[in-house]
């Protein structure tokens, strides 16, 4: 009897928790505004990147490409890369929800390091982001530090 009660209690908690989780994150913002006094970063000339797509269409910002730090394995680093956009007028920086994808064919000349998890992509609704021109910045987090590279790409929202 106790075992059945425990199973039913677990099922009840799951039935309540899962919809709440999805409601919270589906309706939540897909970005956060960085506080310049709390976030430190360093420009890095070592970072290498490639951009496959960078556009605004149908009310969404779409970005895909890769970001890597040569000789630092990407094997276990799925969540250490972000796309930031910086407003040209206000200098506010928005850290966007950035997803990872596999890039199994990505190799550097003379380097045997695995970069298969270097792919990054963004597809977010931009209705809450103020209108303006934004600079695309890529951020790579390593050992608690933020290394960034300016892509010299801009989007207009």
C-alpha cells in the first residue's frame, strides 16, 4: 500500500511540475541584459569563428555558425559559448539564448583537437528587444573568464 501511494505521489508531482516548467520557459525571455559592472570580458584574437547565417526575418533573429578556441577541446564544452548583441546607441549588451550543435567536420590545419561541439545557433523572437542597430559579438567562456570576438557584423531590429 505504501509503495503504491509513493508511486502515485511521484506521478502527481511530475504531472504538476512538467507543465509548469514548460510554461515558465516557453513564455520567458530568450535573453538577458548584461550588467557591465558584474560581467567582465577580454577581447581575444585567438578565437576563431564562422558565420553561416545572421539575419532578422519574420520577427526572429536567426544566427548559426561556430566558435572555437584553438587547442581547447570542444568535446565536453556544449554550453560555454554565447551570442551577444550590443545596441549601437545605448551600448546595452543582450546575452541571447544560444544552443549548441555538432560540427563533426570542423578541423584546423595541423591540429588534432576535437571541435565537434563548436557549433552555435540562435533563433529567438525579438519583439521585446528595442529597435535599433546591434553589433554581433561572440563570447567563449573558459575557466570562468569571458573571451569575446567582434564579428564586425550588424543587424537592424
